[in-house]
C-alpha cells in the first residue's frame, strides 16, 4: 500500500508528537524528455525515537539507503542525516526520498543502531563510529576499518577525522599519516643501507 508523503508526516506526528521537531515536503521535477514531479520528505526528530521511527518506516515500505550518512554540528547538538528511499521500483520516479535528521547530544553523542532492521547499515554505522566518534548502541561490530592502525597510538585510538572541533581533523590525520609513511620509509632505507654495509665489510 502506497501512502502519500503528507499522510506519512501525519502518521509520524500522531505517534511521536513533539518528538518530531519539524517536517518538510519539497516537490521537484525529474527527467529530461518526460518530466515528472517527485516529492522529497524531510523530518527532523529527537534521537531517542530514531529506532522506532525507522521501524515505522519499514512497516510503511521497506527502505533502501540512498546516500551515506552525514552530519551537521550545532552549538550543543549534532544532527545526523540519514537518506532513505521507499516505493522504489514501482514505476519511473516512483521513489519517495525520505531524509531523517536526527538530533543527538554533541558532548555525549550516541544513537541506537538500526542494522537489526536494515543490515546494509552496518558498514555506515562502523564508519560513523570511527569518523565521528559516535557510540552506536547495539551495533554488533564497532571495529575501525578506515584509519590505518599505524596512524594512531594506543593513547589516541578515538581519533575522529570528521570532527575538527574535537582537535583532530582531516588535516591532522593526513599530517600524521605522512609522518608515519616517512618513518616507515626511513626504516626501510636504514635496513637496506645496513645490509649493504655488512656485505662491503666482508669483502
């Protein structure tokens, strides 16, 4: 059953009330030769309802992830942005993009995992943990996989390149990476020179 963007907003507000901070529906035109209008639904919500809100979306129509997670920093809060799409494959431009803007605390950022409902989110959640330092509650796998282990020491394993405000951003990351690469190259050169010196001494 396909329900409209307007009906979805009404349904969410009826269930979650003030936890839905804002909702906006924008209409755009897609296509070149055959143009067709398409709506985009954006909803801003409190982080503590995110899992239930996403579960409701799954009940309406099983979504797929349209874009990687992103974020926006506010004075005291963080806004995690999830882009999904429902009704895909029914017809040309039948998809309804839905953007969840989830508000969480900036100093103690955490949010419930939705990988139990959408397994394809596991990799995105691991990236969010590693790059933003957000605690994904209930995530089965929290291992880092983007930052090479050689870049950080045991004392600073929680480096978050996307969070320049925490004192370690991408510029620092690349500087650290360059330093480690130079150290590795120096060790390789020293080892090579040592082999050459010993061979010359034996002649």
